[in-house]
């Protein structure tokens, strides 16, 4: 009813506003009439002034002409007076009298003209003021009219929007009412059907319950689900995915701890090195007993820090695929908590020494006020760091209690403890950020000191780098724990389904033993089948098949191609074997020919020994040149490579030459076969990629078709909605006709007012033009 009555209320509001606007329009019309009367009076005064101005201008023109004539006569009389001075004395007296009369008359006219000019100027100024006032009044009227028009437009727009909104709400409510009526009818029918089904089911279940109770009472001798202690010994279902996930998370935590441990070692070690250097260098002077004791404690940091990594490694190794990982079964978490407790004790032990060392630095003469402020901030940060480690150690010991003491931590508190561990890790990250920031400021101040040595600068840089590494490691651990918080909380419920959980660590250990026995029994029952693939190999093959993008047809094609290549290679092999046999025959013939030549040359050398002995002194130089030419090797190049030939005097034997040629050919054949295999593998890879791309293209085309279908349906819905909008607009046009008529009438009145104002403007402009012409 309120929604239906809202348009009537809005109409009454619009009517009241229209009455106010009508009163404003009437007032504006009265003010415009008064302005018209004022304009008429001003026009009359302007006409009078124009008449006076016309008479004065006419009189001024006459006087100007008279003055010009007198000046001309004066100019003509001056040369004549020079020629006849005597005769001109009488005429000069007359002219002087005339001049004096004319001067008096001219003086009067000039004064009268001046007075008229003053009056004209005053009248012009008054007219300008009146015109400016009228223009300002006209501008204000125009702005008010525009404001009224804007108000009217806004009201009409608002009225249209409210009408559209109400109509839409009305249509929605009608649709909702219809849908609710339909749903109510359907619900009634469903309730009747459900009641019938409920009766049938109740009868069926009651009969089954009686049968099952009779069977249980007669044939079930022992029920082990009543006692939680016995339920805790039941082996739960093996969740391999959960175990793999927990092992993966433990591996990530181990990697983070392995990154954090070297950073802690470096931080403590470089802090010890800095104590030996600043504020007193131990190489020059002895340091204070406090710093000596502090350095001794810091020297023992490895004995407390390295066990953290070992404990985390043992915890990671205890989580395997065959175990059940919950807090009751993670016994190695107690070892890690013990190592963390020992490290926290070490931090508590070195904290007072560290604070006293910082105070000693502040008391030294080298400490500036800025450096003292940084030292105070660092002392506060060290306290916060120790407190954060204590909090973290407390919560980790609480998490380790279920594996050692069953009543140490309730199962309902696991979630809160885990959330507090995450908060402690984030606090550790924030503390390390503050330490790195304050220490960087401190190092920059110390580097500016005149007594700062290079050793101090390098030590500060090392401490700062270790603090940054600690900050990064703490941030990684905190983000890792917060990201996997939900999984840790959900994995706490992993255990026996019929009981609330593992009752004690002893029952959990017994359950694990039973699980191992059950697994061993299942393995003993498994018999090897003939012609079967092992499970691990089948998994590997399945991964290969899933990772590859080729189908069965593609593999068949590849097998066919490989068979064809094998046949071609066998043919080529036979061809090259025949070629090798031919080459071997040619080689034997060539070797025989070379042996015959060697024999002939040896006989010729024996015959020419006498001649050589006779001509040794003459041909010694020629023999040396020939010997040089014979000893130099000769190279021959061909398509199969480069072959070096030596002269016959130092040539190797036939077998070594055959081995050389054979090895050369074999290397060349191996190189060509490797290139051929590489090209084949590349072609197979490209073919597989092309097949994968074609499959992706087919999937993309299918998705494109679905999207086009959805677009078509959406366009149909849009056209339907547009038709509904046009029908609603037609219905609204009839209702808004009255309002549009009223607005048209108001626009007509405003247009009349604008026309009147325009006429007033034109009349004022015409009067101004007339005044200007009069002035001219």
C-alpha cells in the first residue's frame, strides 16, 4: 500500500511546488511591467535630450561656419594692411571694433556650448547608469528564469524516474507474487508426497530395525565400537594424498629452517667479531671483562643453533608415505622442541650481556647522541626477539605434548595453539625487520666516525647481511605457515572415524604397528601374475602417456615411419658394404702397384751408386734441395675430408694406411648418422607439437561455437527486454500527458517573458545608438 500511495503523495508535492512557481512567475511579470513603465519614462527623457542636442548641434554648426568666415576675412585683410598702412588705419579701427564684437559673441557662444556639453555628458552618464542597471536587472531575471526552468526540468526528470522505479517495483512484486503462489502450490504437493514417503520409509525402517536387532542379538558375539580405547587401536583408512602433502610441507619447512640456521650462525658469529673490534680493538687494547664473557658465550652458538636443523631433519624423515601423520604420532616433534628450548635458554643467557654491552658502547666517548638512540632501539629489539622465541618455544612444546603426554593438551585447543604459532612467526618477522632497519642506521652512523676502521665496516656489513637473511627467512616461514594454516587445522581430525581421536601415544604406536602388520599381510597375499606389469612401472608409463600429446594413431604413424627408415637404412647399409668391398679390392690393387714401384726404384738406386759417388761434390746442393722436397708432406682435399700424403721414402706401411682411411670413413659415417638422427628427432617433435596445436585449435573452435550460441541467446534476451521497455514506455506516456501540458504552458509564459525582455533590449540599444549619433 505504501508503494501504491507513493505516486499520489509525490503528485501532491509537485502541485504545491507548482503553486509556488506560479507565484514566482506572477511576481516576475509584475516586476517586468514596472520595468516597462520605467523604460517608457526614460525614453521620453531621452527624446527631450535628443531634441536639445539637435538644436545645440545646429547652433554649433552655425557658429563654426561664422568663425571660419571671420578667419578667412582676417587672412585676406592682413596682406592688404601691409601695403597701405595709412589708408588702413581707419579700416583697422573698424575691424578692431568688429573683432571685439565678434570676440564677445564668440566667447558667449563658447561658454554656452561648454555648458551644453556638460549637460550632455551628465545626461549620457546618467543614461549609461540607467542602462547598466536595467541590463543587470535583465541578467538577474534571465538567471532566475533559467534557474526556474532547471528546477522544473529536475522535478520532471525526478518524477519520471520515480514513476519508472515504481512501475518496475510493481512489476517485480507482481512477478514475485505469482512465483511465490506457484512455489506454494508446489510445496503443498511436495509436502503431501513427502508425508506419504515418510510413512512408507518409517514402516520399512522399523521392519528393518527389528530384523537387524534380532540378527545382532542372535549372531554378533562381540562389539568393539563401544569403548574408545579399542576404537583407537583400529587402523584408519590410508590417505596417501594426505601423507604426500604432509611430507611436502615438512620438506618445505626443513628448507626454510636450513636457510634460517646459517643466518643465525652468521648473526651470532659476526656479533662476537664486532665485540672484539668496537668500541675497543682487542689487537690494540684489552676489552672489558663483560665483553670477554659475552664473546665466550657467543662462541658457543653453533652448539645451540645446529641442533635445530638436525631436529627438523629427523622430523622430516619420520613423515613417510606409510605412516599416519597427526600430532599423536609425530614423536620427533618433541626432539625439535627440546632443541628449540635449549636455543631459547642460550638467548636468555646472552641477553643481559648484550644489553650491558650496548650500554657500554653508549658510555664510551665515541658514541654520539644519534648512535646512543640507535643502541637503545637495538636493546629493545633484542628483548622483543628473545620474547618472541620464548613464545614460539612455548607453543611448539604444547604441540609436542600429545605425542608424549595424552592429557597435556586438549584436542579442542589445537586450533588456538596453531593460530598462536602463526602469530608468533609473524611477530618474529616484524622484530627482524626492525633489527635490520635500526642496525643499518647504526652502521651508517658508525661509518661516518673518524675512528671507524675497515674491519669495523666489513663486520657491520656482514651483520647487516645476516640480519637481512634472517628477515627474509622469517618472512618466508610466516607466510608459509599462514598459507597452510587451514590445512594444518583440517588435518588434525585425521584418525579413527568412530572415536574422537587417538587416546594416547601408546595407542597411536600400537595402531602404527597394526598398520605395518596389515600391510605385510596384504603383501604376502599378493601373488605374482604372469605377464603383468609392475605397479611402479605402470605408474611411470601412465605418467609418460598422460604427459605426451600424441594419441594412438600418432604413435602408430611414428612406428610405421620408423620401420620405413629402418628398411631404408638396411638398404643403404648393403649398398655401403658393397662399396666398401669394391674399395677394398681397389686398395689391394693400389698396394700391389706401389710395391712394384718400390722394387723398381730400389734396383735403379743400386745401379746409380757409382755415378753418385763420382758426382758427389758437384750435385750436393741439388741433393739437399731434392731431400727437402721429398721430406715435405702433401695434403689432398676432397668431399670426404682432408687426407695427408707423405713421400715414398718415409711412407708408412700398407696396414697403417688402411687403418687411417677406415677410421676416417667411420668417423664421417658416424657424424652423418648423428646428424640424421637429430633431424629425425626434431621432425618427430615438431609433428607432435603440430598435432597438439591442432587439438587445441579444435577445442578453441568448439568453445567459440558455444560462445556464439550464448551470444545469440543473450541478444534474444536483450531484444525481449527492449520490447518490454517499449511497452512500459507507452503506458507511461498516457500518465505523463497532464504534466507535459502543464510544463508546456509554463514554457510559453517564460518564452513570452523572454520576448518582452528582448524587445526591451532592442529598444535600449536603439536609444543608445540615437544618443551616440547625437553626440557625433
